[in-house]
C-alpha cells in the first residue's frame, strides 16, 4: 500500500532533512534550489521568479519508492496562478479534490490547470526518475500578454479576461510538440549564470507559454499510427519500462524484453511509443543520460565513473551523447552545480 504523508508530516520530514544534512538550500538571488539526498527522493527542486506574476519551478529527482503527499495547493505569492506543466520524465498521479480526482501526468505530455489556493490534492510520486517544469502565471500577466489579441485567446482561458478567480479546470493537452521538447531541454540545461540566466529562463518560459497556447488550438492528432491497447497491455508496457530501468547498464534485447512481459515485439514497440513518446531503446538512452545528470549533481564521481555507471563503455561517446541531448559538456554541467552548491 502506498504511504501517504500528510500536510503536517511533510514539513517535519523536510525540517529533519535540513538538520541531518540530507536536504540543503541555496538561493543566489536568481533562483532558490533545494537539493535532496534523502531516502524519499534524490535530486533538486528549484524555483525561479521571473517578471512580475511569472515563476518557473523545476523538479529533477529520483524517487526510490512510490509515495504520496496529501497537501493543500499553495503559491509563494499567495495569489491563484494558472499553471502550465511540461513533463520530461516520470509519472505522477493527481487527485485534485473538486476539480479532477483521477488525473495522471505522463512523460512527454503537457498540462494546463487552474484551481484556487488551498485546494486539497493528493500527489502520488511513482518510483523512478521525475523531471518536470511548472510555469506559474498570474492572471493579470495573461491579460497583459494577450492585450489587443483577446479574441485569439483559447476559450479555456477567456474567463481570466474578466476575473482572477474563474471556475477551476484541469486540462491534459497530450503529447508535447517537437518545438516544446527542444525549448524544455534548453530551459532545463540553461548555459548561463547570474542575470543572463534569469533573462534566458524568462525567454524560454515565454516560449513554452506560447507553444502551449498554440497547442490548445491543435486537435492533438499524433504523427504516428496509434494501436488499441487494453489495460493489461498498458500494465505490461510499464513493466517493460521498469525492467529496462532496473537493467539499464545491461538491458535485455527487444525480443527478450517482449517475452518477459508476454507481449509480441511489435505491440511492445508500438505501445511503448504511444505511451512514452519514444522508442524502447530511445527511452533507455534518455534515461541513462538523465541518470547521468543526477550523478553529476551529486558530485561523488568523476566523468569517467559516471559514464560507466550509467552504461556507456566509451567516455567520448558518453560526452558526445550528453552534449547532443543537453547542449553542454558533462564536465561543464558538473562544474555549474558545484558553483551553485558552494
């Protein structure tokens, strides 16, 4: 049974983490970062206030096991915000009372929601890697951005032209577009520090807002043929994903993986693409690189050790793959996080 931590218990866990050194906090005036090396999660959670009424939050953590938080939705400003979600990795279940009690955020998808401050929600964090960006946009900024173009605002957002507190909603927008994926990775791996970092993050945040608004007008039809998947098929595809992660340094072949989850290899390939928006081994490749990010942030290994730990036998190939995905060398990435945690 999944352990649920209450809104009273979680702050106590966090406070204890600060005392015993398993949670640390850093604020350089541009962004605040919590770094977790805790049994419940390992990685970082950051918040970057941008222009007035806009904030970007980044979660990049590994959950060793599944657990849930029963909490009240809050915002640091105390004002209600429109929230845009872009999920790069991981799955999170959302039970938002009075809004959507059966939501599921999945890797490769984007979401848009609004509900008042102090709304109760239960967030279930599924074991594994979790990378997502949440853009929090106050209604007055939406009105400013859409000034003169109000007629072109998506219907879902038009009530904000009249009030800061319209009816609550939670909207899944489906698969992220390729342009979103690029902008998201650029935001996650910003190459700048100081004031240039804030300027860059603000530009990428506004780009993602623009792309998601455009997506609201799209019918969401995927560029590949979908297959009919039964609930048992979906369970087996998730099982295949778990087997890949558990054996990421020495994965089974596609045929062996299909045999182990009792699917034919064609359905596994098509279903995997449909659920995770990636090929089986493309997903594994991305997982290895995301895991490498975590190890570089932890700063307990050198580059060669990280390369070997995530399944790359050749350090040069690892560095090239890392640079291709994130636009930065692994050594430079590690150096950036050393400066942040100093």
